[in-house]
C-alpha cells in the first residue's frame, strides 16, 4: 500500500464546528495518510470539527492549536495497530496466507502512521 487509510472520524451535531461542516467534503471522511498534504487534510477536518478557525495566519493547517488534536488521533491509531501486531498468533494460524497478509497490512499501516506523526506533526516548529 502507498498509504494508510484513516476513517472513523466524523462531525456530530453537538461538535463545536458542526455549523461549519459545510466547509468539508464530507462529515465522515476517509483519509489516505502518506504525506504532508494528507496530514494537512486531516488537520483541516480536525480544525473544523473542533471549532478552530479555518483560516490561520501561517497558511498551514498544522498550527499549534490543531497539533494536539493531530497527535491524539495519530498516536491513538499507532497504539491500536501496535496492539494488533503484538497480539500473539500461534504459528499454525500465522502460516495461513490470509493471516500473514493481514499482519503485513497492519504493519504497513503502522509504518505510515508512525512516519506521519514523527515527520510531519512532531517535528513542526
């Protein structure tokens, strides 16, 4: 895979940014996390969802006000995937091609999320 899919995020009626949801393509988007542009799309969604200004002075969606939200989402996904990869699978089950393939997909997604977090979110000034 060339990216890791991130879904399960949505805007509820009572979210601070619910009235601004029209600024988004979808209230329940799916993100393909692979590069800075994809992280900025996620940041834009989180900015709207949490009622933060959609316009910011730096021209980037990765300002300090949205960074904690990005970290929470990405670290949560990394933790879930790490748990999935650390759960023991007996050797007989792991030998099944579909189980091996699924484990590889989880590891690939984990790599994408860790890279995005370290490269695009945590290193920003």
